[in-house]
C-alpha cells in the first residue's frame, strides 16, 4: 500500500484567512458566553483559598 501524506502546500487566500479568523472569534465568543461565569467563579474561589492559606 502506498503511503500518502496530506500536507498543505500553499497559503490561505486573504478571504480564507478572514473567514477562519471570524469562525475562531465566533467560537471564542460562544465559549465565553457559555463558560465565562463558571470560570470566573472558579478563579475567585482559587484566589480566596490561596489568600486564606497565606494568612494562616
């Protein structure tokens, strides 16, 4: 069986690059909306726990 490698041989056109960036930004925005409050809560809890450990 012949081995074939799939390798990108060129660069994206500006239109493709712009579309990819837009898709990435939309994905990041959805993730922030979905998980942002939960992450901020966890970070606040870690910060509170860390400061409590330093004072004791």
